[in-house]
């Protein structure tokens, strides 16, 4: 966070000098990048020189110092159930998805994995119902090879979450779509790894092969005895687009089944926020913006609106500056007021680290609000 600090208050601040501060004769008073405290301690008379040369303010970069470990500990203390999801249920679901993919590669059907995966979906749906904001639950990929499995879990969680927003209390709907999310890309088990993990652009024929996964997945589901049309459309039609330019059936607008419309939004959001061999991850906020921009051509606007509400305006991990100049990191939000999140404050308005940090619930603090946000610090929880 950069702040223009009056010279007479400089001694109270911690941080780095942003640009060279020179006297009118060209003497360097404070060098760019210098640590303010060290500079003032080593040369106390510099404050006097600044005043003498008529310098009124100095631009200081006030550090925000919160490691990912500390961040996760704080989230843990606020939302202990999120950690339970990460440790136990998420890993169970990922392992099961992986097992199912291997079975498909071997014999073209899910085998008895279908039943176990449905059980995992029901456990996940229970967790989704408890989550105040979905970004907490989404894992980020450390190991590229694991991408498809973690992506399947994330799409299951996110589509389940969107479904729970669309029809609150309809547990069957949420469980079914979560199951659809776990299965949505099963056709990729039969697409070549070179095409799936190619770092550069796909050629026309490679892209055609990639696109086959939706129809292949549908066949695998049918071969596995899945007859529920809600699951079948989740697998076959999650790449349909609102303007009819998607695949494989070129369905358009409301003729795209609701399950597939929800899955499309969840799929693209997770793909954008994940790290792949060919791209870095986008922040949650950037991903929502990109989806919003293309929502007229590609997505059901009402589902995109639910995504915005689910991800929140200040996703956990967002560094925010509050109206009193203190700096903190968002650790959660209440459904009722996404503009006023819970913020862990660890730098006060003078850039000093608060000894243990405090958690401020902005929904309970009428006089405090978020003045600025830095979204590039968006984090997801890693499943390891
Ligand atoms: Fe897909």
C-alpha cells in the first residue's frame, strides 16, 4: 500500500521510500527503495533537511506482511469446517475421481466407481451447504498432472454451490449437480494426454479431438448404466454456449438444460482461476469479470449473477485498505453483506504490524468500510 506521508509524521511510519527525494540543489535526501526506519535512525537530521527544503510529503510503500501459512491458520480459526473439507472429504473425492478415470481408461466404463462417486457427491453437497463463500473450498493445482481430478472436484463444489443459491434447501438438486460436476469431464480419460496437456495452441485437429470428450463422456456414462438425464446433460452439454456456438449439439439459450448451464459457468470459472501448463491462474475477481464480459454470448446471465454473489466482491485472500488507512486481508464474508467482509488487520494505519492482528467484522462497524482492494493476492486452499 502506498501512502503519501507528511514529513512531520514520517518517524511514526514503517516502509520503503518509493521515489528519490532530492533537495533543490540535487542532493539526495532519501533514496528510492531505502528502508524508512533505517534511513531516519542513521541520519536523524534528515527530517530537518526535508523541512528546510520545503518538502511536505514523502511517498512510502507500507508493507503488507502475511504469509500464506498464517492466512490459512486464520481462516482455519474462523471456518474450521473448511479445513475438514480440505483434509478429509476433498482428498477422498479426488482419489475417487482418479480411480474412476483409471477404470475408464482400462475398460471404457466407470465400473463400480459410479456408486462410490455418488456417495462422495453427497458428502460434498453437505459441505457446500455449510460454506459461507465457495472460494474457500476451491483447491489450486500444485501438480499439473492432478489437474483434471482437482478440476472435477472444484466444478462439483462450485456447481453444487450455485445450485444451492438457485434453489435453497433443495438438497437433491445440489447433490445431483455435484455428482454431475465430478463426472463432467470423464470423456477426457479417453483423450490423449499430449492434447490435454499441450502447452501451446491446439491445432484444428487436436481441438477436434479435445472437443470429443463431451460425447465420449456421454457414451461412458451410458455404458456405466447412468440413466439420469440430469447427469447425462451435465457430461454431454457443459460446453454449449448461450449463443449456440458451443458443442457438441449447438444448443442455444434456454434450450440448454439448466444443469449444463450451471456446469458451464462453474467449469470456466475454475479453469480461469487454475494454473495450467500454458497459463498462470487468474484471480477470482478477474475470472468473474471475464465471465461477466462474455455472459451475453456464452452464459446464462442469471447463473453468472449467482457466481458473483457466491464468490463475493472481496474473495478471501484479498488485501484491502480500510477507510481508517489500516490494511488487512479478507478472511470471509456474511451472505447478507458482501460489501462488508471480515478482515484480519495486521498493519495499522501507520504501517506498523499489529502484535497478533485482530479480526474486524465490517458488518458490525458502521464507520469503517473498504476503501481499496488489491485482488492479485487471491488464494485458494491447496489440497495436499
Ligand atoms: Fe469439459
